[in-house]
């Protein structure tokens, strides 16, 4: 349930509603927009609504039931888009932000070199995997904490915030010492123990859609994080598994405008995993911008043919810079900037 306060409701009136909710043993989330304040009641039921009589309280305009199973992530909860600030980089605003970097951190020299290249090419955030979930146990699994240290050094050298994947509850504290954004990969989209634990952290969480996950399952994953206190969630379309085998996955461009209707959270597109083919990445990236993506995640490697993982879907620095340059006019055409 949400309680919509009247425009211009006073602080004391807002506090009165908050106090009443807490008296009933429920959790509260405040969303302060430019026009009015919305108070989310976490764990509300119909009996509570009838008994509490919120609508007769001073400053209350109306109460609303959120019909979607994902309450806090729902557009009903906040009609204004959520904007997440990561060290000065705004995600979810008018500007389309860009994450770029290699699939995995291979060495100190490689990640620092790549960080400088993607920054020069137009990236806002640096990506790189220190812990890598791989389909084969014999594939490169990442450098672990050593890779995290190299990412932090690349951030120091370039000023780019970093994002890297966390794979288990046990890794949260370690990864959290280094990263600016926690990434939850497709394989962990429904790892509810991990999602609940990340909900108790204070850093943004980047949540990818499951390999065969529905849009509702993606948003329910976000709800697990948000219901535990962390409202800074970014949802990502990265392609889903279908009967088609010509590409690595099937990139669901429909998901982008639909997610923008269903949720106030920032929406990201990952064309690299969505296609698995570097030659398709520019076209799908442009489609994602046109469809409303707030954020782009692109894999960039200084020498894709020698990449230790995902080289086939990685752009080289020149191709990346060219693509970002081409995206500028397209973003302007749909009322955004890059």
C-alpha cells in the first residue's frame, strides 16, 4: 500500500503518518518528489488499511493499493524516475550513461590500459569481472581479490566508478570494499539469499535478467533487494534463451519500453550478452537507445582476439569510440543526451 500526501503537506503531517504506520508494526519508505511525498507501507494488508483510516489523517490525499506483486519497484509506487548517483555519474536521468570494459580483469596493465581507453572513448563507468561465473569449471574463473585491487587502481587512475560481479553472500563484504556498484549476474537473478543480503547494503545493485527469466521475475528480484532496505537498484535486459541458436541469446528489445512503463528504476541494456557477436552490438545498442534504455553496458577489450573470455562479443577501443560518437545524435532524437 502507498499513502499519497497532499501537495504541500507539512513535515509534521508526514511524520504523523509515518508514526502511525510504525505503530502498526510495518516498515516505511519515503519517496519525496517535486510535487508531493509518497509513503510506501511495506507489509500492508487490506485489514490494516481499513483499521488505520489513513485517509482521514491531516495532509493525506489518498491511499492506493499496489496491484503488482512487486510493490516498491512498481511505477505505482513512484511516478517519477529514480536517478541513482554513483560518484557523480547519474543513472536514470536524461543522459544515457555508458558502462564499458572487459568481461574479466586479466592483469593490472590490461585493466588500467582499458580504463584509459574507454574513458577517452566516452565511458562513464568501468566494468570488469574479478570473480567470473563460467559454464565450464575449466574456464578462467577470474583473479579474485587481486582483480578487485587492479579495478580500484584503474578507478584511481581515471576517476571512473567501477562495477563488478558479486556471486555469493560470502563475497559481499570483500567485493564491497572495492566496487562502487554490485553486479548480480543472470545466473543469480533468483538467488534470494544473495538478493536479500545486498538489500542490507548501501551501494547500488545492478540486477541482470535471468537467462530464461520473465520480466516479472526480474522485477521480483529487484523487490527482494528493495524490501530489505536498498532502493538503489538498476535492472538490466541482457538477452534471454530461446529456440534461436544463430546468436548467443535473443535480445528482448520489447523489454526496455515495457520496463520503463512498469518500474521507476533505471533500465540498462547489455547488447554484448544479448547477441554474443561484436558485429551486431552497434545496431542493437542503437535500438536500445531508441527504445528508452537509461544505461548501456558494453564489453570492450584492447585486443578482443586475445581476450580470456567473451572476446567474440567485445568491441575494440576504436569501435567503441566510434559507436559512442554515433549514439549522440540518436539520443538527441529521442530527447536524451549521451
